[in-house]
C-alpha cells in the first residue's frame, strides 16, 4: 500500500522531530528547514499529499510560502495546515484567507495532529475522486459533442452529394419525355420527374436548415402573400382533410375570407411555405375528425399568423415542443417539423410560440413576422 507523503516545514529541529515521530508510523515524512527548500520540495515529483507549515521562519515566513504554493498550478491543490505558536484569531484568520485548510496551535497534541492530518487526507482523497469523475464526465460530453458535429457534417456531405445523381435522373427523365409519343409512358416519366424535383426540394431545404443552424444562411427578404401560401397548402392536403372531414377557415383582422384576399409579410416565399406547411400539417394530424382548423391573420406592429386546432399537445412534450427530434405518437414522425419551423421563423427575424388551453381543448401556434 502506497503511503501518503507529508511535508513538514519548520526551522526548529525539535519541532521537525516531534511532528515526524507522530506521523512516520502511518505516512512517508519529508522535512524542510526553511521556506525556500519547502517550495522546491513541493514541486518535486511525487509531490506531497499534505503540508504542515510553520509560520515564523527566517527569510520566507509561512504565510509567504502558503501564498506562493496557492499561486502555483502544480501545488495549489495541496492541503496546507499551519502549525504555529501564533494562536490569535487574527493569525488563524490570515492563514485561512491565504488558502490553508486548518490551523494547529503549538504546543502540539499528537492526537490532534494525527486526527487533523487524517481528516484532511480523507477530504483530499474524496476531492480527487470527485474531480476525476467530473473530468471523465466532461470528456464524455466533449466526445458526444464531437460525435454530434461529425454526424451533422456527414449528413451535410451526404445531402450535398445526393444532388448530383438526382439532377442526372431528372435531366434524363425530361429528355425521355420529350422523345416519347406514348401517353402512358410519358405520364409515368412525368411522375418520376415530379418525384425527383420533390426530392431535390427536400435536399435543398435540409441544406438550408443546416446553414440556419450554423448561422451561415443568406437571408433575402421579399414581399410574400401568406394567403397564397395557405391556399396552396390547403389544396395539397385536401384529400386527407376530406377523409377525416376537417375544414378550414381563414380570418384577416377578424373577418372570414372565402376566396382571394392578400396578407403580405416580409420574408422568403420558400421559407414561409415550408414553415407554414409544417405547422399546418402538425395541426391537421393532431385534429380530431369533424373539426375545424382556423387561421387568424392580423396586422399589428408586426404580422401575426395563428393556426388554431382542436386537441392539445401531450403534457410530456409541451416544455420541449420546439426541440430537435422531439415527437410523440407519430410512427413516421422525425421531430424536425416544429423545430425547423421555429428556426425558419427566427431566420426571418420573427418568432414562433405555442399556446395551449386545456379548458377549451385547443392548441394555437403563433408566428410573428415583420410587416411590409
């Protein structure tokens, strides 16, 4: 069993011998007769596990030795116990302020010295274990962060590399459509072409999302008609809506519109479309049959877009509703819909908030964007 190393610092040989005799049975004892020697021994490997330090010494007193020990990165964590005949409260307070962990008054009591040394070594051992555990945990966190960055980078490269063969498929399909006279085969190829463009849009969107996450997305705001976007989204989801008998209502400043209309905001068309399509799809999937999804558009200091549906968000995910990969009760859900919608709202200098009313059993997603 490796013994703890105790460094005793005192200019009186009698004190060195007395303390040494008390401690040598259980510990490896080192002695220094002055402050300079003590400072050199404290940085010599293996460094001491604890230092018993006299205060009154020539040239460099104990206070200065302690101060220098605590300023040195190698020795600052070594416990220091002052052993001195200077036993006033002021002397003790000064020693503790300099970083000492304890103070023993002379004449010394062997039992007190043994007990104080044993206690401080136990505390230091516990501190080292805690520090080691913390360092290991910190390293694991670093490893996880590096893995997350690697995963993102691999995903980014993969998405980027997918574009080249996909563009080739779209181009070849387009050429074949122009060459064929057979209507059936042309329709099949046309469907392949449409699917190819949809995949290309998805890849481009994921690349844009990655740029938004790392802050490199180039935002170019324009005049966007939100009514036009909602009409497109509703048209694309009409089959699903009819299947579950869900209807929609759009209100501008409290008044219902039936056809046409406009509600302009400052943003990017594709970002607005993707953001609102995700939010509307989320509302549609959460709505019970035979219900209505209401869209409120209001012009105040900023443009306010609210999507309200019956049904509430599960309590388990309310606090992290907009976090990445958070989903519940959807077998095909990725947990990216609301996360990306919030990111797109913020990229367009806006915000996205969730409001839930258990009393009325409704969920409202509110987007705020700059007015034109």
